[in-house]
C-alpha cells in the first residue's frame, strides 16, 4: 500500500507500508509529518548544493581573475572539467578569427595538444592552420548557442571528420561535448571536451556560469595577444624605417656618383639600349665585367628606370661579409638564433621588398648559401635565421661579378642551377682599355665633379694630358681613372690640368692587359709606396694646405698613425 507524501500539493515522496499495519487516521498524521520532514531535508540539501556551487564558482572566478596567461587558464579549465563534469579533462579551445568564418587553436589541455600527437603528425599542421567554421560541428554549436553532445564514431561514419575529432579519437575519447564561448552576445570561440555521460544535466547551470567566466578571460587574453602582436609589428616597422633611413642616407651620399652614366663608344651605347630594354621588366639581370667598369652604376641605372624606382635598391657585397654572417645579412635573424643575435633583425631581402636587391660580387657567395638563395629566388619567400615562419618577398634581383662564373662552375665553386637562374639577361661591360674613346668624356666628367667638390676652378684637361690618359691601359678601369682625376684636380694650380701625374710605376704598365699582369703586392705595400710617393711630392709636409694628409683626404693624425704602422719615418720622404 503506497501513500503519496505531499507538502502544499507538491509530491515530496512515497510511503509504502503493509495494509492493516496502522489505522488510517494515524497514517494520515504520520505521512503529513514525514512529508514536512522530507521537504525540509530536500530543501537543506538543495541549499547546500547551491552553496557548494556558489563557492565553486567563486573559487573559479577568483582563479580566473588571477590567470593572466594561457598556461594558468589551461590548468584551471582542466581541473574544473575533471571536478565538475567528472571528465578525463581532455579539451580543445578554439578561437574564432576576426572574419568569424575560420577558427584557430587557442588552448589545449597538455595531453590533447597537437604537439603530443604521435600517430599522425600531419594532424598537427591541420589543427594549427586556420580551419573553416562550417565543418558540420562548430557551426551547429555556435548557431544553437548551447552545449551539444557528439558521438565521435558517428562522425567517422559521416565524413568529413574535422581534425579535432580524429585527435580526440586518438585519445580514446568516444563522446565529446561542444559548447560556445560567448561574451555580450558575440561568439568568441568553442570549447570541445571529453564527456562520459549525457551532457551536463544538473551541472548545466554551473557549467554555463563557468563558460561565461572563461569567455571573459579568453577575450582578455585575445585582446592582450593582439596588442602584443601590434607592438611587435610596430617594432618591426620602426626597425624597417631605421634601416631604410640609413640606406637613404647612404644613397644620398653616393647618388652623385651614380647619377650620370658617361659613354660615347658604340659599346656603351649598346649597354644603354640593353638597360632601357630590361629596366621595365622584373627580369633578373647579371652584370659582368672587370673591377671598376661600372657594374654597380649599371645596376642603379636599371633600378632607376624601372617601375620599382620609388623603392630601395639594396646592395649586398657578398665578398665583404664573413661567410657565417651572410645568411643573416640576407634573410635576417630572430633574437637568440645565434651568439650575438641579441635582437631580431630584418635582412636585406625584406628591406628590398618591392624594390631591387643588388648582389655584388655574387661569385664569392659561399656554396651552401647559393642553395638557399636559389630556393628563395624560386619560391619568392624567405625564412629568417632561427625563424619558423616564411615571409613573402617581392624583390627584383640584379647580380654582378668580375669573376668568370662559367669557370667557377667547372671548378665546383658556383652552382650551375643558380648560374642559369641568374643569367637570364646578362650585360657585359668591357674594360676601359677596350673602349678608349670613352676616356675624354669620362675624364671631363670627373674634372667637373671633383673641381666642384674641391672648390677649385678647373675646367679642362690639356690635349697632352688627355693623350697620356688614353695611352694608359687602366687596369683598375673607370674607378682608377676617377681616383686619378681626383688627385690631379687637387694638384692642379690653374684652370686646366696640364700635367698628368701618372705614377712612374703605373706609366710603365701602359702595355699591360689586365690587373692579372700587375706584380703582386700586399695592400700594405701598396699603401706604403703610395704614402711615400705623396710625401716626396709634398716634400715631407704632412698637415696644412697642400700637405700629404690633404692630398690623401685623411686627417693628419690618421696619416701619422698609418705611417707609424707602415714603418714610414719622415726622413724616408726626403
Ligand atoms: N659609365 C660611367 N660613367 C661615369 N662614371 C662611371 C661609369 N662607370 C663607372 N663609373 C664610376 O666608376 C666607379 C666604379 O664604378 P662601379 O662601382 O659601378 O664599378 P664596379 O664594376 O661595380 O666595381 P667593382 O667590381 O669593384 O664593385 C664609380 O664611382 C662610378 O661612379
């Protein structure tokens, strides 16, 4: 026999007794008392549960409020999922991208982190890269706006199966619950976690409150990440601007050297035509020629006549940079990527983005770097030394060398694949001795430039002097002629350069064919000889007007220390 126990018409329990054990009147009285007692106990239990929930939520809120980084948040979520929902604590939290159409991984419990996946490493890449929200699961969670239970096996029957499902399956998870993370009616992301039973039940209310707390913290962390990224970007731009500023300053200093290309010979006219033809395209150009023939000048002329002229032409001298630094010079490096890399630095490729990169003395590039350069030329993207991501670069390449690259290839010093990649549009500059008809115009051009620089009124060169200049073979080509005229201007006294001060040793060389035929001397020996010659010329006068220091273009103190280093005493000049 059963009696329903009620309080205020509400069922609170059922009393079952054997018939005839107790009279009806008494039974009514007992069951009324019993109903009140049960209702009280239930109410107390409910209050206790709510108190417990409240204190849990409070604990959780306090913990969340102090979580300023992902790692702390990650640990709190794992603990809550284990304690409240009695799960194994596997979860994945994805944040929505700004377009709300894709999502990216934000936080994983350590076990579910893609990096821990051993079976299928390709999943890591899939998980790490942006994925579309419209994958049949996330879209549903977001549009229904509530936690939803999914059976993983069923998803495998109904492909496509998102990578996170495969990952959970690898952790032997059978069911997952997906819940939206929202703040002020805006979707921020989704959390997916392993689930043992039907979802949530009596814990749903508490879980929703926890979700709201997670939403606040995640949105704060995302905002902080954004600010941090912006700061990094600003720093990078600042660095780029600094580098550009340095470059522009250097360019201004050298621009007057490169503003005018002089040449009247058929040879040079042909070169000018080639420059015009190739400038407007993005083709790689290889400029060949002996030292001092004007390769850099030609590279600049191409850049200045190209649509990239408003951007930088960045020069890298492959011979001047130590082999171990040249990679970082070209591609940049991340902080701490090698000893001495105390700051992140962008490389010349990035600096030349949208402009031109002039790779001077390409023949001297170390072989292992030639492979990397080839890859960059093919893929048009670079990786900083010690960096993990690739950076797209749009750079026009002009390379130059005074070496015989074909010979270098035969000797195994230059990669043939790189050679063919660079040799798309070769421009060969002949040595000055093979286009002597250019010498008068060049000499005149340099007289004008250097007399202006020295503040002297020198206007021309005598025919005799010109004749001497054209007889000489100029192993150092136009650079040598340029320096020579600079000295002659400094030494000249009236409006015309009458005398040409070709050093006797050089005069004797007028029959030589090229630099290779010059007797080999060390740089110090040459410097010593030259300083001695100038000292003799100025009769030992070091400083002041017309002194050796002035002629050599260095401060007297520098000249003194060089003389000391090279073992020159004043009496040597007598
Ligand atoms: N056609 C020219 N007209 C005027 N000046 C020139 C010409 N060619 C070269 N020069 C001058 O000669 C000097 C050497 O030129 P440049 O540096 O371009 O030679 P290079 O072949 O690149 O030398 P290297 O192989 O040593 O790097 C520069 O100061 C340049 O201004």
